[in-house]
C-alpha cells in the first residue's frame, strides 16, 4: 500500500466512525424525545428544523475554516465540540437542555464533514476523483445504514443511554486517530513526492466544459430538496412506527430499507460513470424522489411503505452523489465547496421539517398535511431545476 493510500484509508476510517456515531445519535434522538418528553410529529419536526438551521450556518463556515486553517485543525475542533455536546446531552435531564446539547453536537459536526470530503479528494486526478468519491459515498452510506439498522437493537439491549455513550467513545477514538494522522501526514506526503509511482498522473482534475458549473448549480439546488425529504422522513419515523406498531428493535429493520438501497445506488454510480453530466439522470431522480416520499408518508400498508423506500433510496443516492461529485470536480477550493455542499444539506434539513411542523400547526385536521406540504415544496424545487437547465441551454 502506498503512502497516499494509507492516508486515504485513515480518512475513510474517520468517515465511517463519524457516520455511525452521528446516525445513532441524531436518528434515534427523535425516538428518545418522543418516549421521554412526549414529542409528537409537530415537535419533532420543529426540533429537526432547528438542527437543520444550525447546520446550514455552521457548515458553510466550517468549510471556510478548514480551507483557511487546515483540515486537521478543523477535524480536531469538530471532534472536541461534538464530544462536549454528547456529554451535555447525557447529563442534562430536560427537553430544552437536550435540544441545546444536540445543537452543540451539530456545530461540531459542521467542521468534520467538509474537511473529510476535501482530504479524500485532494490531489486526485480526473480519473481518480470519481473512484475516490465513490468509495467515500459507499463508506458513509454503509455505516449510516448499519447504524440505523442496529440502533434499535442496541437501545433494546442497553437503553437509550447508548445513543450518547457510544457516539462519545467514537469521538474520542476519532480525535486520537486525527492527531496521529496529522503527525504522520507531512512525512507521508514528503515520501510520496519522492516516489513517481505514488504520484497522480498529470491530468486536469476538472472538466474544461462550462457545463460542469451548470451541473454544480443544479446539484446544489437538488441536494437540499433531497434532504428536505430525508429529514422530514426521519423526523416522522416515530409516528410511522406507531402507526404500524413497530417495536424499537423492529424500527431498525423496517425503516432502513432506503438506507441500504442508497448504498447499492452509490456502488452502481461509482462503478458506472456514464451518468456524469447527463441531465436526464438528475431530473428522473428528482421525479422519483417526489413520488416515493409521498408514498412512504401516506402508505396504508407495509408493501407500499417498503416499495416507496426502495425508490426513495435510489433517488437520494443519485442526487447526493451528484452534489458531492460536482462539488469536488468543479474547482480547487475543495474545503469551501465541501462546506457549501454540507450547508445545502442543512437547508434541506431545516426547510422540510419546518414546513411539516407548520402544516401540522395550521392544518391539523387535514390528513397527511405534512406530507402534502413538503411534496408541494419538492415540486417547487423541481421547477427550479428545470429553470436552471433551460437557461443553460
């Protein structure tokens, strides 16, 4: 294994551990709030909107921080802040305290993801970038799915305290690994410069065509709407689980189909790259996103619930992959682009649940009012996507 590969493997290890920890904490936080503080869909939507708004502001600045002061400093700061937030979330026994602590965890996370995206993509050639982004996506999506899948079982075995304790332990592990990696990165890079076979080929790492920036704008528009759907769905899962009478353990089995489908989509998109800069793939994924989202939230039976998740996972996979790939492919400031990519996710994290909460507040008697309101919002995003493409043509 070359020195550059060793650096990448360490980054992927950090990525996987962070993905597992954040999903275990954030996805099951809504179940915790429902059980311990009586949160229904409306208050869980409001909580998700607050965390999404926090993430939007902090992720953009986190990307700039990593670009200016160094990716390793950003990682270490992020792990320390997340660890502090998790300790506070474990110790404070009030709903407001838990929400404030979750906001602290969110702030720390905003330093980590842009830095990791930039580290794995840095100095990659035009041929190497699609491969490295593909591996990155598969790693975080796989650990994301596994965490969501086993989270219910962990809670059944150890209680809800596990969603605070295990992520905290993983933060300490990641902090140690980041410090170790920073100490060796300079030496590894120096060795790599002296090994011709360890250097990337002298290719341009971004396409010369101006279409790259058109697709970047479309992906940055589409990705927030994808996360509008994702976070509305996650916040609504306690209500869906109650409707179908899922136990906490069964939630991990029945509500993670779309996560595993997304992993499969990432693998397929990594290995087959003909979708790059093809508008029909992005627009088809957006249509599938709208239809499957509505199907999941309004499903009258398990068959429709699972079928909607399968389509949803494929659509989310292509939209997210497009945003990250074009962000890394269309410029040199990877830290800042990673921050914008993550901030766009935060916009979706905020807007979808906020619309869901408002619809339940003002239209409480309308069946599936939250699903309808968010679906209308997604249709607006679809119109925006078509508008960008039309102007570009």
